[in-house]
C-alpha cells in the first residue's frame, strides 16, 4: 500500500468498463487519450505504465506529457531470439485468425481460457503455488475483458508496433525504470541501454522475478515508487 498516494487506474479504452475508440486503437490514439485523462483528472500526478502501458506512457511523454514517469517492466525494444520470433509469429497468426472469423467465433477464440492460461504460465516465475494460482485467476478474470474483437486485435497490434526506445530521446522528465532480471518480454541488457538513452532516468532491477512484478514483487515495487513520488 502507498498510504501517502492517491492512485487512479483507468481501463484502457475498449477494455474493462471503458468505451472503445471510434477510430483505430493505435499508439497515437492511446497516447492522446492518456494525455487527456491526466490533464482532466490529475495534472500533477506521477504517471505509471506497465508492459504495453510503458509504450503508451512513453509515446505520450514524447508528445507533450510532462509528468514524472514510472515504467514497470518497460518494453525497451523489440529484437527477439529465434524462439521468441517463433512465438511472435504464432501470436500474430492467432490474432489474424480471430479477426477473420465471424465476430462471435472470433470473440470466443480471442478470449480462449487456454490461450490466456498459456500466456500466464509463460510469464509467471514464482514457485509459490498459491500465488501462481491467484495470478492465473487474475488473468482469467481480466485478460479477456474487451468490447470487441476489433479492439483486442488492434490493441495487440499496437503493442508490437513500437517500443519505449522509439521515444526515448524525446522524453526529458524524470523517469523511474523498474525492471526484472528474468523478464521474458525485454532482456535486462535492453533495459539498461534504454536507461542510458533516456535523458533523466534511474534504473532499479529486481532479482529472480519476471514480467509480472506487480503480482510477484508488489511491496518492493511500491517502496521504489513511493520514494520516487516523494522526490518528484
């Protein structure tokens, strides 16, 4: 818990209780939405993003958002090993199939419990069986909460269309990077290069954890975030 902080967590447009965009769900549209949300609700806030959210936050910061930033498990850059490129091709094909099927069938496939569980098993690193079970349940409950197949497919394609490094040289405000040494999405070497590319960044690396810092190491991450908020 962060007793000194007031936290707002919006649903990404088209997911959860948030309305979808009329136009495409792209990095540009997500970043424009984020800037508007921050301006209307909390113009002096520290803005935090995790995973795909780090790309959205970085894009917003590169185009006018001036708030301090916290990027948890930042998607520093794309450039996978052979095995990861094979997995990427599989996921690309999966979403293409979801898009081409009739809406009802495509939605059922896109929210397939098997697909969600596979993703969850790959990303979870904890050996704690109770925590793993809870993480899987969280993903099962929330990962497929999208308003249409179009939203899900466009959101996925946006997530693989850019990386934080694409915007790094245009981000001038203070940035806290919280990374992990077992992250399957971005190797720690890439995150260290990202930290060097940013104008004013500090990097904290958590050991023996992967891409799910918010589930597996929330207290450590919270302490780092609270200290950053106090400073900025």
